[in-house]
């Protein structure tokens, strides 16, 4: 494990790599300071984190690093270990930590005040920059998180159509912390049954099933909500087919672009595939870690939350901190950087190099059918399959344990543009060693000896 500065020497790097290999193979890798900090977190914060996906239950037992700081594609934990990080900030930090252009924009605003009793000029400048980058939208309103933006889209759709039901893609993992979505998950405690009954689901890629749903609930469905793409590309004609179905049945088409926004193209998946939704939501990469999200869409719908619409007003994203100047300036810097520096293309190049290396390492170790990469090159995730090629949390635990011991923090393989080729190559080396252990566990038909404790667990489950 590397505990030195980024400027460490080649000899120090070799020594650290040797230590990491020995530690991983012996199963002695431990994080005492992080473990103590996790106990403090659980004593004060429900779940030990402010986001369930960051919980220590998502990592092998006693191997959930608590982060001290980060720079670029690297982070350091409280025990002094340095990691190459993937999925940074739950995919929000796509330019790398402490990106200079973003920090410069933020610092410029901090001395000028961050929140006023009237709109700042930064609000209109950020809106102009966003709509120039995502020209398929006509208006935009900013918020602080993706859940609020997506729920606002649902409210607009219900107001515009006068219909109560929401149809969401059941194949996509997350849309909002609000009741209309959380009620559909195993963590539905506290959500009234009447609210749950108003949400129905449709499968991704199946136009016939969506048509059947719209017919069964004729004139009841306000909107279709989905990620335009995820771990698979949309089938030919699928998104255009959804657009036609929404028009024919009089419902609103909503694209959740929290992940696809900017990673698929500077204009999001809608810009890449050429299908324009009525409403779309953006976040994550938009602020490079700063809290900013966006609801964008057709003027006719968006104005229902404004002051220039003759009908009933929609209470739309009225948040105290939605217009913080430093966050909106961060968003402007991110948008500018993506366009001027070709960030989306770089993410794809880095992802392709990583995917090729990981697949080769897995195949060489004889686990190519068990460690499976999925998704677009800019948004890679991995599945861990057991002896019967079924998804396995135990094998995920084994894999994550050896990645961590080798200095790779990777709940996914989602790249940031701060990675370089050396980071990718180092990651592939660590993956290769993890795959060798994976093969041993498969041969034994039992990964238990290599887990070091309880397996990782899915976020959505009924009991702790």
C-alpha cells in the first residue's frame, strides 16, 4: 500500500507494491484508524454516512476507508494509505478532486458573497452556459441534489396532465429519495401504501410492454421516467419509440441524466442519441463534487413553475441554497472545461484502456466469465459471479478486499479525467492479482476463506 506522497520515487513505489502484494495475499491488510472513525460515525450518524452508497456495509468487514483528502484521481485515508479512486464522489467528481479551473471559479465567488435576497447575476450566467451546452432544453432551474430535481419533474408532469400515476423504468436503480420512488424499493418503511400504488414500472428496451402499461392505465399516467441509457446501449429505435408513445398517450417523457449527463456527450444522452425529452434532470458531474443539480426542459412545461403562466402555479424547486453563487460558478467551470478540453472523449479513451486491461487480466486468470464489465467506457461497472455464474456478494467482497489492499478504491470502474495511463496500468496489475485469488476461490467452490468477515450487502434491503 502506498503511504507516500504523489512524488514518491520508483524504488519506493516498488517497495509499496511488494508490501501491498504480500499484505493482500496474507489477508492481514487492516485500517485501524478508519475502523475507529467508522465507530464514531455510526455513533452520531444513522448508517455511518450521509449517503447509503457510502456506507461501510458496502465494503469488506473493517476495510471501509475513511478519507482524509483527495487530489486528482487519488485519495488518502486516515491510516495514510493512498488509493487510485474510481466512481469518485458517487460519479460526481468526473474531473478529479480539487480541479484547478473549478476551484478558481469557486474562490472567485466566495469573497463576493454566496447568497442574497434577490437573484445574483451568476444565476443567469449559469443558466445561459447550461442551455448553450444542452441546447435541447429551453429553460433550466437549479437545485442542490438530484432527488429534488427529479421529483420536481414528476410534479410538473402531474400538473400538466392532470394525471396521478408515475411510470418509471424498473430496471434502473435509483431516481429519488422521495416517496414516489422509495416506496417501490425494499426500504419502503414510512411510505403510505396509497403513494406506492401511484407508481408503476416498465422494463427498459421493451416498447410493447410500455405500450401495454399505458393502455392498462389509460389517461392515468402522467410521465415516463427513465435513464436514457445505463449499463446497456438503448436498442435501435427504442428512445424514439418512447418519444412516440409519450406523445400518443399524452404523457410527459422525463430523462434522468444524472449519470449520462456529460459522460455520454457534453449535451447528455439526449444530445448523443438525438431524442429530445420533455423534461430532463442533471446533477453529479455538473458540479464536480459541488452541490448543484438541474431540471431542464420545454418552456411550456417549465413556465408552469414561473410567473408568466396563466394557469395554476406549480411550486417548483424553491430552495434557500439552490442559487449559491460558488456552486453555480463551479457548474459553469465544469461545462466550460468539458467543451474546451474534450473531457467526454477523454473519459471514453481512459475507460476503453481500463476495460481492455481488466478483461485481459480476468481472462488470463480464468475468471473472464465471472468478473464481468458492463456499461459505456465512461461509466464502467463490474459484476462478480459465482461458480454457477450467478451474482455473488461474497465474490464481490473478495474482489474488493484485494483491490483495497493493492491501493485501488473501486466500488465501480467509473473513470475520472484526472486518471492517467500509469493509474490505469497500475489498476490492471492489482486486478490481475485479485483475479488470481478469485480463481482459487472458484476452484474451491467457496470464497469464505478469502472474505475476512461478513460479505458486502446491497443498499436496498428491508433490514439492517
